[in-house]
């Protein structure tokens, strides 16, 4: 369009299109100067896609690049002439058929505007949402039922009905790009990822004082960044711009909170729950959104106080933290369906088969390193427990000692490699304690989250590089050990004995590697390791808790496959990967096996939740069993989900029958699977109870008279 430069005295009318500050605006109001030589006040609305409708009021004469680009005039319509009646009637009917009526909650348009095969059960959340004057809905469907699709349908429908203008989706870091792709490919909605790179780009282009949130109307942000004030504070400013009236009520904004259970206050052994950083941030931001949509397969963590606090974030008019609620109020905001329930109604989902890879009793010599270390560690733990009682240790000391010894047991069950690294830190710290007393803990070592539950994908540690994660875990081990009772020479002798065995065997293939080799030859490649190995057109996903075990697995598999073939066939998925690397790896794993040679993906719990890996993968192996059954269920959900091509999915785990801890874990895994089949996905309450049972059982070993 040709630019027509106007002089300051040229008359400007509402409806004109102007350029100002490098952007296009529609003039809404013009106030003439109050005195000769004064300034003209022009009120405008932005026409750019990334800030549509944004208001700006300027002094026309003070702007450097103010220019009129054109006017919105009805005169041009008459000059072009009119359409034929039949053609115009067809156009009107097209508009009418494609419009929705805000007053009719039963008329859906979103399913016809989405590139998906909509299932009947996925319309129930949409129906429920449209009946609400302000959407406050909690979608708590089972793992793998398509909660993202259900949220997208609600989002698209509300945009069509012009009930929302601003949307913020908050999700774990590992699924940001997946959400962005799902919204773009399936619903035609472009979302901007709010991260450090985008903030830097906006400041470079528009100045340090520019609010990054004001540049678009739809954003994605991770839970980890939403906790920080440098992102939450500008978001609050942006949302408050959408308020109006004396009561400052929020208008036309929607918050979608994926994996909403991460926002619940953390439960502990006390009667109350403690707010996390994400909880505090959402408590401040949630009231600024007119509509709220929460997603989680496990909404209840077993603490009523914590659950009501989460519900209060969703709908503060119905729920109050710590106050019992009416079940009818919960039913009005909650949608909860299980796979087995939908399967009985005719929906097709894959059948899950949980099958142990058993190394039979008596097949391992008594001097096998895994068995010898298990016996020594049990004796060491028992000796420590006896001295805690004899010395009258405080509750804090007992808890710290139990945390450290339990972590050693978890690592030994994972791999000798993972055990050896932590054992070395353990022994060195205990020896140093005997030589001199340590002072107060360093602030960096005060948190023990890596010992309690590993690197949770929504924590700040989830995106750390592997080496930094190992360093932090060693620091936390030292911090916990400094809280326990002093050591003695007997402890040091047992630690030295375990260290000698672990160092001699940490790089050797253990019995599970031999079992894994047989499994690969049976299901994936019968001539494994040969020059012209022929692989089946399917893939394998292997999960482990620890980075050390992941590296150990990579080394052992490279030996089995041969270096040349391993470089094409094996990849790893960890939390420290960049977004682009993570998406490329997911695309490779989900690609056609005839075109992409990748066959085996080794993953830590960075891939546990939300990541879709089911396209050509029906076999999953837990190289080590997580002590939290919730993690086990989330891992299985990576391939046991909607759009799985195979009629059955196989979830495997290793059992060394000669090792008492494995026999206990085997029984508990089977019981947990029975609970899942009868109750659906385990609630966090059941998860926590099972986790305590697993830990206690592994420490005690099998009961006398039981296998």
C-alpha cells in the first residue's frame, strides 16, 4: 500500500489506518489541540498480528514516523459494485453455517475445526465446560486418554465463541514443544514459548522496558519458569491490562495448567501441606484469569488439605483450603474416566501385559557381585540401625541415616556402576567424619530432593546437564551423612569391602545384561552384533532412574551391537537436552522404522510424563524399578496410550530370584498391577503407601517361609 505522508495540520478522522512506531494502527479517536500550536491527541488500536487490539495514545506532532496509510471508507464499496443475489446468499449461508451461538451450549464447532479423529468420550469435557458461565474445569482422565486434545477442543470452541482473547498454557519443560506442535498441527493455533531466549529477543527488538507478554495473545510457559518473579510479575501486569470496572474483574483470559498435581502444596507427615514455589505463584496469578482448566491423571496426593488447596486455585467460590467440600461441588468441576471403563463401552485401547524377565533361582553363583553386595549392604544397614538405637539418636539423625542407606539400596538395585559412585562419596564422607567434626551444612547442600525421589522433571534440577546432576547428588549425600551418628571402624571396614567388590565389577556386564541380550535376539534382531544385522520394524524403550545406570547401559549395548551399528541404533533421552535436540530425538523414535534406523531409546525420568513415544514402540523395559509406583505407571503410559498401533503393549522388569530384594519387589509390582486394573491409575495416596511398603520390604527382605 502506498504511504501518503501528511502534514501536522492535515485533518485526521477515526477509521484511518496509520503507521506509528513502526506498527500499523486503526485510529479510534482524535482530540484537536486546545490552543493554536498545541498537540493532537490520537487514540489507536494496533492491527499487527502479534499485538492485535493493543491500545496506544500519542501526541501526533511528537511522533517521528507518524503517517496515514489509508482510511476505512464505505465509499469504496459503492465504487466496486455489488455481488449477484445468489452469490451473496451463498456467502451469507456459509457464514451462518460456520458461526456458533454463545447462547446454545449444545452446538459444537470445535470438533469440525480440528485435524483429529474425535472420540465420543472426548466431547464430555467440552459439553461440561460450555455449561459454565466461567470455565473452571478439572480434567482428570486416565494416563493416555488424550487430555491435551480435550483441552484443545475447549480452547478452540471458546475462541470461536469469542469468550477468550488471551491464553496461557503452563506445563512441564519436557512437553513445551509437544504442546506447541499439538496446538498448531491439530487446532491451527500458534503459541509462543515464553523462555529466556524469547525474552532476550523481545528486549533486543523493542527495548529493555518492553513487556514480553504484550507481544502476543497466546503463550506457553514451563512450570519451572512460572515460579520465578521475573516471568510472573510481567504476566501479572499483562493480565491486569485486561481488567475493567471498579471491581477489576478479569476478562476473556484462560489458564490451562497441565500436570496440575505439581501445583498442589507438598504433602508430608504433618496434618497440613506446605506450599511449593509453583503453588505460591499460581495463588497469585490464578485469580487474574477468567477461565481455568486443570489437567492431571493423578489429582489427589492423599492429603485433603493439599487437594482442597489445589481445588481452591481452580474455583475459590466452591472450595476453600482445609474445609471439607460437598461431593456434588466436586462432580460439577471434575471429569474423570478410566481406560477400562471406556473399553467396556466399546472404545479401543491396547491391552497392557506386565511381564517379568526372570533370572531363575539357583542360576547365579553365590559369589556373584550383585548377591555379595546385597548381603554386605543388608548387614551394614542393620549395624547402623542397631547403633542408632544404642546411642539414642534423635529423630533427625534416624531419618537422615535411613535416607542415605535407602539411597544406597536403590542404587545397588539399579546397577553396580550407580552404587559404586555413591558408595565412594559415602565412604569418603564417613572417613572424614571420623577424623574431624564438620560444621554447619552449606546452603547448597541443604536440599535433599535428589536422594528422596530423584530428579523430578518439574524441578529446577530436571534440565541440568548430567555431570552437574551427579555433582549435586554427591553434595546432597554428603549433607545427609553429616546429620547422622558418627561412624566406627567396623562401618569403615564394611564400606571398604563393598567398595572393593563394586570397583572390580562396575564395568562388567551383569546378569540383566545377558538377559537383555537374549530378549533383543528374540524380539528385535536374531543376528545381533553381526555385520549385516537385520532388525525388526519395531522399537524398544528402556527406563532407568539414574544417569550412571544410563551410561552403563549405553556402554554395554554398544559392546553387544558393535560400535558402528550402535551409533545408529541407540540413543538416550535425558533432562539436560536442549529443546531442539529433544524434539529431533522424539521425531526419530516415532518415525517409520523402515526409514529411521534408531531402535533402542534409553531414558531417565525426564521422559516419564507427557512424552508420546507409542508410534512404533510396543515394548518397554524397566531396567530398575522405581520405588514410587506412580513413576512406574507414568513410564508405562509413554507407550500405553491413545494412538498406540499395537493391540498389546508389553511392560517388562527384571527379577533376580536369588536376591531377596528382587523377590519382594516382584510381589509388590504384581499387587500394584492388580490395584491398577481394579481401580484405574493409582492415586498418589496409594502410590505413597506402596512406596513405603516397597522401601520397608526391600530393607527387610522376604518373610521367613516365603519365597
